[in-house]
């Protein structure tokens, strides 16, 4: 996975040198965050564009990609429950890519629909819950670690709820930290680093081998709950 990132990054560097930075209308509209800056998001959407066009030419529909994201996301949650964090990192990454591709294919083929958006939103919630539920199963014997997972789960759903409530009340959803792909980045990278470096960290510093994942959960729990409250306050002010 690291090799793939380096390869795509090198290709994007060549693109910048020849034609400048890639721009996406969608990224410009939703903006970036502290972790996933707009430049990183522009790079990601540029990198998946050939895949999007290939899938569209092959007749793959957005719903196909959404359902595949659900399958891989649930698989990642099961892997977390067994402590197979490397496999969880891989499956969750594929699920997240599927979540990106379905919207891109829908926009390219002009096949988006309200039903498709509903399915996509529901799958997002199920896959995110599957990952944290798997972590809850794995960390069930340590109360503080389990509480950390529950706090991160609460943050994830409250941030999404605040945005959905704003749209329902016809208020522009405020931008803020810990949107879905940012949360996924913390948790997926934490799982990958735990698998890759956890044993060495435990041997060198006598810390749990899952320390990178616990750090990701802490970031989501603390920053995410703060961001959720901040969003609700901003929405309340907009309503007044």
C-alpha cells in the first residue's frame, strides 16, 4: 500500500510539473480539513479518475460499488474483532475507495439518484459502525480501551447527525473537523501501523502493540466530539 502511494504520488508530481495542480469541482465545494487538506483530496480524486472511467466503460454502476464497499467494510470489522489489523486496514481501504468511486461514477455517467444517495449514506453508517464494533469486540477486556472505542463511535455518528440535521432544516452544513474520510484515515492508518510496527513498539517501549490504533481512536473521540458540539452550536445560531 505504501508503494502504491509512492507510485501515485510520483505520477502526480509529473502531472504538476507538466500541467499544474489538478482541480476538482467537488473538492472545491466541500473543502479540505486539517488532516486531509484540499491538495490531498485533489490528488486522490485525480488518481482515481482513470479507474472511474474504466468502471463506467465496463458498465459498473454506482450501486455495485456501494454494495461492494459495504461487503469490504463489514469484512474489515470482522478482521478488527479478531485482531487482524493488517487485514482490517486493507479491507477498510478498499471499502473507502469504493465509497469514493461510487459518487464519481454517478457524476460521470449522470446516473445519480435520490435512492442512490440514500443507499450510499446508509452504507457509510454501517461500514463505519462495523469497524468500530470490531474494535469494541477486540478491546472488550480493557474497560478504558472499550470506552475509548465507544467515545469514537459516538463522535462519528454525532458529526454525521449534525450535518444531516442541518440539511433537513435547510441550513448549510458547517465545515469542520472529523468528517467521514478524515475519521477513516485516523482509524485505518492506526490499524495499519499497529500491524506494521506494533510488535516493535511493544518490545522497545513496553506499550500495547495496538498503540497506533488507540491513538487514532483518541483523536477521533476527542476532536470528533468537540467538532460535533461545535457543529450543533453553529447550526443553532443559524436557525436563530
